[in-house]
C-alpha cells in the first residue's frame, strides 16, 4: 500500500504535521528511528512559548513565531497538554543591555507582538521579587508561556493516531528514493514504506535525509544546551520566565517554572561534536548556575534534582527551512527548526499542509475528526470525593506507584495503552511523571519495569530505559545469568 | 470519615515499634498505614545479617528483624493497612490516605511519622555526562536483586561508601558481578567500620578515598565512568582522571529523610538533620504529631530506630491518655565539630534525657561536654568519633533545673 504522506521524524514538528494532516481524508505514516516519539530536540529543550520579540522581522522565524503563539495555546487546550501563560521578562543590567531590550521591544512591535512593556528595575522587581537588585530594566512579554514539550509531542501524535495516522517506531531510515510520482523509504531493518509526499521533519538529521535525495543545500550545526531542574519545593522562586539579553549564541540562561511546577535553569549554548551529543559537562552546569544567579540570586542549586543536555538543530543563516524542494517533486523540508520552533510548531505544521497541497495533494476534510485528547492527568485533578468514586470503579488508580509525583498504577498502565503507548521506562516517565520527582525513580523504577512488562508482554530483563541497548537489567536472573 | 486514637504513617521498623510501644502504654486503637504490599519497609530487601544485636540480643537478617516486630504487632491485634499511601496530614491530625479501596479520611488524636528516608539521586549529585541505563541508587539495585531476583549488571563501580553501598558491593560480588571500585569523595568513609571490613576488605574490593565519579559515559547502557581524585573543595582534579569500564554505577551518597508530608502538615524541619525538630518525646512542632526512625534522623542501626520509635510511641499514647508531661522547654545547639544534636528542644522534667548527635568529621580522643551557660550538665569521653557512627549522651535526672535556658553540646579534642 502507498501512503499519501510519509513523515520522517516524530519530534514535535513531525507529530504536529501528522495531526494537521489527520484532519483530512489521507493515509499518513510517521517514521521514527527511536523506541519512542519526541526523542531529539523536542525532548530536551526549554519548553518556552516565546512571545515573538526576538526573531528578525521578515524572517520565517518571526512569521511562524507570531502566528504560532495563539495556535499553540489552542492546540495545548484541545490536547490537554500541561502549559501556562505565565508571561516572560527579559532582564537588562546596565545601559548597554537597556538599549538592547529597547531594540527587542521595537522588533517585537514590528513583528506584531501585543502587550509588550518596558519596565524599570524596581517595577520588574515588584512583579518578580526574586530578581537581582542589579537589574536596571526589563521587557515584559505577557503572551509568553511555558509548556511541556515532550507531552505536547506525545499528545499530538497520539491524537493523530486516534484519527487514523500510523506511527512506525524503531524505523531508522537508511535510504529514500524517488519512485514513480512518489517515494520509497527503506529502514535499516529492510522494511519499505511508500508514499506520494515525503516530509523531512527529521530534526537533527534533516540534512542527512536531504542528502539521500540529493537535495541538500544546508548543513545542520548541532548546538548543545545544558539544563538543571530543581525540586518543586523551590518551583515558585519566580513566576514568569526570566530571560537575559539574547546574544547570537542563543537566548541566554533563563530561570523559569516548568509546566509541572519545578524550577528550570539553562540552557548553555555550545557547538557539540555530533547531533547525538547528550552529555552534560562540569563547565556547562557551572555556567548555568553562575548565570542563573545573575538574574535570580536566590536560586537554590542544592535543590537540583536532575540535569540534562539537549541539541538544537541550527543552520548557518539561522532561519527555519520550510519549503518544497525545488529539485524533488513532493519533498517538503521542515528543517533547522531551532528556537522558536516549539512555539511555531502548529504554524509550521499548517504551512506544511499548504505546501503538500501545492505539491498536488488533494485535501478533503475527514468526517468525525476529533482534535481533542483525554487529559492524562484527569485523575490527579479530581477532588478526593471524585477520586474515591473513580478508584472504586478502577482500583488500580488507588495504588500509588511513584510516591514523589503521586502517580498511580492505573495511570502508568494507561500510558502504555494510550496512543502512542509507552514501551520503555523513560516513555512512562515522560507520559506520567513517574520517576521525575526527587527520588528520580529510585523507589518506583522496579514497579514501573514490572508494569511495562505485564502490559506489553516483554520479559522484565528486556525492558529498556529508552529502547535499543538501554536494558535496565544486564546481569540476568539470580542463579541463572549471574557471572561465575 | 473514621477515627483512630493513633495513626502511624509507615510500617517499617520505626512504625511497627512505635505502634507496639503505644499499645503497651495503654492505647489499643492504633492503626499502621504502609504503602507497600507488606509491613517491614526497607528491611524487607536487607537480606544480610547484623540486625538486632543490640535490641534483641540476636543477630538477624532484615526480614527476620521485621518479622519479629510484625509478630508483635499481630499479637496485639494492631490494625495494619498495606498498599495504603498517606497523601496528606493536616495540623489538626486529619489523615488522608489512598488505596485500592478508595480515599480514606481518618481523624487521629495523635500521628506518628515513620516514613523513612530516600537515597540521594544522581541529579542531586550533579555528575555530568550522558544519561544511559545502568545508573542506580544502591537501594534500587538491592531491591531488584533481593526482591525481584535480577542482577542489574556485571561490572560495577560504586560511588559513596555509605552502608548500603558497602553492603551492595558484597552482595553484587556474591552474585558473580565484579565490583571494580568503591569511590568516596570524602577522605574517610561514612559507613560503619564493620561494613568496610566485612564487605570490602574481605572481598579485596578497592576503596578509593577523596575520589569521585566525574563523568558518566555511554549512550544506551552505561559503558564506563571517569573517576578522579578531588581537591580540598571536592572538585575533581583533571590530571588524576581515569576511565573505568563498567555497565553499572551504584550510588550510595547519603540518605534524605522523606518529609514532604511533614512539611505540608506544618511540621518545622531542622536543616541539619533533614527531619522534624522534636523534643525528647519526639513530638514535633505540631502538637500531636510525633516522628521517629529515619524520617527524623538517619540512623546507622535499626536497633536504635526501634528504641527511638518506642519513645515516640509511648509519648503519643501518653498524649491520647491525657498523661503527657508538660513544662518549660529549652533549645539544644550543636557546638563546633558537631553536625547536629537531637532532640532540638528539651522539656524540663525530672527524668534523664538522652541526646543523639553526629560529629562533622573523624576525631581522635575527645570529650563531649553538655553545657547550660557555664554549667556542665554532663560529659562523656570517647577514644574516637566518626560521622558514620551516631553518639548518645545522657543528661542525668534532675540536671535540668530552673536556671537552664539553653543546652549546648561542645566537643573538646584531647591530646
């Protein structure tokens, strides 16, 4: 069988494009090389909804960012993704930075961002009492927000799947060829998927995929960013997202609450050796701590619960690449989607649908399309009385597995059963928060492994942290596999 | 809503001993709530021996020690609710718990906190590198091997020489794994001397002091760690870095009393212990809420957990029976060289008061002096003291007279 559209990559861009396409009567397939979705830049990033004051007017970034903000808030509501319009602030220390934020203000006005305001240092501290005394001015961005990026991706592809889209995981593309008026895409496991339109949304690997079709005029430059996440106990250190003045390296070190109420600081910006570099470094984490304290001196780094590194997929020139291939009919590139890519994801996905139509795809709205997704946190949001009734009908919701985040067995089982089902420990963690709390899975880890094993029928020894060779157990069963 | 005289939160060694003591003090309506399938807490996974020597005069394994108390609980008909997780406690002692039976609200007349502690995780240690599978806290690996029957890996490095790490070094070795190194960032081990001998030296497992894991390698499963000696600020010295191949890194870097429920109930926490600030009856800052065991202070030996739990259990019962002592309280304070002193405040009564404390670093011959102003209330000499071994001092009966306003424990090194 041949799909109407094949999408390479199930990060937020691929997933959201799949969801937009699922509105129409089309056969759509998403190919993902990992064991789960959202495994590249969409997993490890700042999770910020950017106001739109930063991109240079006239660029795709400016257009997609400004269009994307309301679309993303709407999608987040429909899909029940944790998010909050908490507003942002860009801090200036001294005259030079004050003129920089003035320039951002003007840029934002040109881009059509509403509600921007320049504040004096004291006004800013009134809104955010933890800000440094040394801050002299700030740009207030009321439409800025925070969102859980991996839950957005999971929800988008999950909703697309509920509306008929297919997802193939562990499908690592090794070859793409033009075949008739379409494409044949082959995996390293020799599986072939055919489609009329091919969307290159492979994130850090978009140049790699483009090369397979001999249509590559860009090179992805991987730039790493390191972050630290702090305990919810200090999650209210600030209420808005606190930026520093951006440089050409990035938007500076930010301090913000996360959509789940932790405190986050980061990212650094450094070129890294490969698109798969995921190491945190001593220097990186020290830099995060030092610079975060510049804006918010009271950040308590003794409350760090985890640190991580992500990779931005940037290109020289810096703008998004969103276009039909000039050389290969039916090929759409969605590449170089670094910041503000998350903010822009719905706008980019809609643009991708327009491009597909330009490429000859016939769009007929599907009957019965449902853009909503049940709230995976519905149980947690219930009152005690509601919970009591619910547990009496579904007793496994009364068995708390993750004590730090209060996640029940019922929620974990649901995460494995609901599109796109979690297949590994990290997948359960991203969907339910089990293991994301202060003990970082110390207590619930073994239970989660057992539940995944029961739900998927995979033997416990074969349960992985994140697919591939990342087995949780590699010493075998006691008395059997043990080394002698 | 139902009512019970005493609700014990946690059915590990502390919770069970507290419940038994409360019952024996005259309160029959005691209920223990525990989140696991059976009572016993972490002892259930501690299959090694060495438990009970002080308290029961016998050397037992963890499950045996737990079984002893479980039998005492059963003998008295004390109610236990397993797979029941307490989700909130209010300052007026309304306890909310979740279980497969639903949400339960229990109005208590006294609450005993006995939730234990958790291990410090990798993130809190801020070790850089990748995030592969194979990095476990020692207790998680212990549960997997002893309760589930799986060995997490075959070639192991252990960071931290706390007692669980030492025990796991031996356990993994006995199951056929190779423990390549135990690294301790401090110049001395935080574990018990007997564990260093019986778990490392007897198996020729090297212990590297002033050494840490500075980086984690491997994208899917752990492939190795970089270890390095540290300078006086505990920062890795790059010139000493070396790579050790391994598929497993176990972390045994300290235990943190699990006080989220306590905090939410308004219980004041002592930053030094990480547990509630209590008086000698183990009553917290919230009247009617008591705390004992590792949720109050991290203990070395379960025997002392049981002792402490009995104090809390008896005191909670006395409160329910309206026989609790009243009186003026004074604060205690650790002097230089001491990490903490517990109880953090003392009610002046006629009875002797035991103080528990830990030193900040290893000391040779020394003397502890308990003072109130210039007055010496008690002294105790020790040939050595180390942070890994909790010290106990007694203020004799009748010493806490009217003039005493604050109690300071000082440490005097002796030549």
